[in-house]
C-alpha cells in the first residue's frame, strides 16, 4: 500500500514539474517564433531550456530554427516560384535555335528573347538596367539614332542644328535619382487575374515599350519591371498592354489585357489621390487608348480631368517630388524632382492635345513657372528635343484655345486677321525649334490647328480672301500627310505615335476632301495638286490621307480603321451626289467645338449623303441634270439615275463604319438590302 502511495506521489511530482515547464511563466519569452511555427501560422511555445526546441517542434521531431529575417511563404508567392521553376525546366529542355534573318514583329515574345540571346551582347550599362538593343528591320531607322529623341533641346535663344546636339546615352536619358539598384536578372513573373506572365516575356514587352513608345512620351523614369510594379501595378499593366499594340496577337494576350486592364484602372483611380505611378499610367492610356474606343466614346478627356485634381493635390505642378511642409502626410510622394517635372510636362502635353482634338476649351492646363523654366532652358533637367517641341506646341495651342473660345463665344465666326496673327506668331515660335522631320511633323500639325479656323469665317466675308486662306490650310494638310507617310516608311512613326497624331491626320483628311468637293474651293485645290509634279491627282491625295490613318490601326475594327473606311466610302460616291458646300460658311453648326467643327461637319454631311443614296431615294434623272454626275468625270461616266448604280454604290460603302461609330440609325430595309 505504501509503495503504491510512493509511486502515485512521484507521478504527481512529474506532472507538476511538466505543468510548470509548460506554463507561460516558465517559458523563455521571445518576440520571434521559430521558422516552422511561423510557416504553419501557429503559436510557438518556447522551451524553458535554452537551445532546446519548442513544444511543437519537439513533439513533431521538427528542426526548430529561429530566424527574425524569415518571411512566411504564401500560396501566391509559392505559385509564382512554381511557375518560374516550370519555365526554367522548359528552357533547359529546349535546344538553342540558330539565328534566322526574320523581323521581330513576327515572333512570339519567347522566341524574340531567344533570338536576342544569339545577338551580340550589349555593352555594359551603369545605373538602372538598360535593356538589350532589339534588331531593327532593314528599312527602318533606329529611334536611338534620331537626335530629336535622344538629345537635349537647343537653347531657346536660337535654332540649333539637330545633328549638332550631343547625344545622350540611353542610360543618361533614363536614369533617375530615385533608382539606386542595378541588376541583370530577368523580371519576376506576374499574374493578372487567371493569367501568368513569365519574367522573360515581361522583359520582351518592356523592351518593346521603351524602344518604340517611350520616346514619344518619356514620363516613366524607371525601366525595371519589378520596380515599376512595386511603384504601382496599374502602371506595369498599362505598359504591358501598350507594348502589345505592335506585337503578335497570337494567344489572345492583347485581348486579355484589354479586358482586364479596365477594372485595374478604375480601381486605381477610385482611391484618391492617385499616386505618381497611377498618374503616369493614365497619361499613357490617354496617349495610346485601348482599341475598343469609339469616336463618340473616348474616355481620355475624363482621364485628364481626373488627373488635373490629383496633380494639384500632390503638388506636382511645383516640379518637386516631395513637399513635406505643404502637403498632408498621406499625400506625400517621396519621389525625385525629375519624376515630378516629367509627369507635369507630360500631363500638359497630353491634356492639351486631347482638348484640341475633342473640340473643347482647355481645362486644367497650368503652364506655370515649372514649364517656363523648361522652355527657357533654365531648368536643371534637360529634356529630349521631341518632348521639348511637343511642350512648346502645347503651350501655343493652349493660348490658341483661349483666344478662339472667347472669339466664338462673342461672334459667329473668326476673322481671318486673328488667324493670320496667330499663324505669324507661331512662325516666330517654330524658328526656335528643331529641324528634324519628326519635329517638323509636330510643327505642321500645330499650324494646321491654327489654319483650320479659316474655314469658320465671319459673316459677309470676302470670297477671294477665303479661297486664298483655305488653300493655305489645304497645303498644310497635304504636306502633313506626305510627311507622315515618309516617317512611317523610315521609323514606323504612325505605328507607334500617340493617338492624337491619328486625330490630326483625320482632320487633315477632312480638310482635303471638303475642299475637293466644294464648288468654291475645288478648282483652286485641283490646280495646286496639278502643279505639284504633274502626276499627282486628287484621288492620290485623298488615298494618301486614308492610308496614313490606316497605318495607325492596331487591330481589326478599331477607330483608325473605321475612320479610314468612312473617308474612303465618302470619297468613292462623291460623283453621284449633288455638289455640297462646306456648311460652316452659311451656318457654323459646330462652332462651339472650335477646331473640331470642320471634321464634325464632314461627318454629318457624309451621313446626309449616305441617306441620299438609299435605294428608295435614288430617283432617275435625265442626262445633263444638275446631279452629281457633273461634279467630276473621274467616276467612270456612271450617271446618277442609272439602274446599275445602286448595287455598285452599296458595295463601295462600308456601312458598318457609319452605323456603329456615330449613333446613326438606318432603316431595316436598307440594312437588309446591303446584307443581301
């Protein structure tokens, strides 16, 4: 009996000792759990004896290691690691492919990366990682060789030769003080919704963007994909979708990004104030909008209006990246002054160009001391020449918008004296700019925006002065189209330029077509065309304008392609319609849309012309009647009242472009006739 009591006492003592050791008071107090417990997200009960495993590790016979720098591996990061491992295995199994003389725009991003591996290595770069140079097609001039994109702007005091400007290396042009790390490793894989993008494919997309798109709007001052993603995921994905515009659309990557980026954008802008990365993303998306936009449904003006408030809230207009004494702590950017200056310049350029082609007064443009210091070349930041010319032109267009808004609000038209004065003023300004072709295109496009107001004369105008002035505008429009086609042949300019370039060409095309079908202007314009080289015809001039717009298309049924089809259809049927005058002369219906009034007038006039060739409205006319057959003889001698005209006309018209872009409703009978 006594022996049993002794055994039970020993058992009780052991249990008490174990309880004391497991009690919170007797355990070692430490602030860091072991690696195993942290990964399992459970409480770590440390042992009372130093160096012994914790209670859970001792029970499960696990190694108990305490590492304060250890981070728990989440499911998402583990998934990304597995994706990277799969990519590495695939690359290890693939045999190296021989170098094939093939243009890169026909290759998949993975194949482009493999082809670059066989090319000569790029020279080592300092600072931020510079992407390897991608081979250009034989008939294209590398963007880096154009001093307007790589060299600083000439002094404001006089025009400098573009070729004499010392070129900056890509590293000097792109390096930002806020970026201090340099690495040559590929980008980390990223996932958007249900799709995973490998790191090497991301590098190819970023190479494409910074090589072909970035020189036109150099507002992003970092080149590392991982750094850009950490600054703002929406900027990362906007760069991806912009680069995909001119990459093969196999696999549905472009369509997937188009559908997915919309929710990312609105999620980013719904939490004000926007970050600098979000502002840059919206500017890029405004300069290169998604191909799903339509003529009457372009969100770019809404984007720029929202960006105006964010820029003011964050103090970006001051040109300073961090203003701790003037901003609420939550609003502080903590970025470099260079990033703030480039973003503010880019905002004013994009916003003004969008305001110009939208036909609305300038809102939010604030050409302040920050911009003046850049234009006067007193700023410490030296911007590329092309960016400088764009900024100078935007500042002039801002002045033009304010003058014309006040004039059209008081009068029914614009006096040609005002347009002459503004044209002379801009001629003085353009002498301070570069003479490169790509900069000359910007200058001509700005001059066209000034001269287009010749088509909105005041009542009781002189017809002779009107002919002379509008001929000047037609000459500018024709030179603009020819220069655009030349740049497209040299550097694929129209394939990568911002969307406002396409809208400028649309305006130029409307000017040429309106003048060639106008009884008042047709003879003068045709005489000018015949005097060019003796070979050019009005048909060739219009088809060149249509081709320039078509070069801006990135996929089927986008806005540039629809506009080109619409213009081509309107030009093809001009000979069977009554002669039409520019309605702006009698009653400027769209004067409130300022410079956009003429394109809108053309669109509505073309709509009325399409209505006239509906089968039930085409009535036979006797030969010699004042119909459209007397307008020009280039239509093949087909009379307006011929019974064979109807099927030929409907075949030459792209009805889809008219019906879906400009909210036009046609009768079902007409649609059935066209379809059948």
